[in-house]
C-alpha cells in the first residue's frame, strides 16, 4: 500500500521504462539534499532552479505531499522571504520525500 506516492504513476513509468524509476529517485534525493543548503544560505537564484526540478520530479512520481510543499517553497523563494518562514515546510518536504523514496524502493 502506497502512503506517500501515487502507485499508478510509478507503475506506469516502470512499465514504460523500468530503469527510469531509480534515476528519478536518485535525482530527487540529490535535489532535496541541495535545497536544504540553498535555503539556509538564501541562494534564491540557484534554489529556484532546484525547486523547479523537485516540483517536476514529485509530480512525475506522484509524491503529492512533497509536491505541494515544494510549491510553497517556490512561492517563498520568489518573494525572497526570511528563512524562519519556510523552515517547517522545508523539513516536512524533506521528510515526506525521503519516506516516499524509501517506500518506492521497497515496492519496486
């Protein structure tokens, strides 16, 4: 049972190209690790590019919680807000993403 992602999207991707799942998961994990440091440093330019990749990957894999939180981080990034405004959302997105990655790897 998939708690953190849309199993239909992942199954469809796996049927089309089985090796793509691992590549997408690796990219997502790397981007999530990078965004944490970029938000801490308030590197708005680079973090916008990374958050766009996270949004695309979470949408592709059906990781809805992380997708919504990534959209909130993008809004924060565009308004160049204070770090304290986004810390909880960032931690939540990282947690949801890591849980989804573990679950997808376990199931596929």
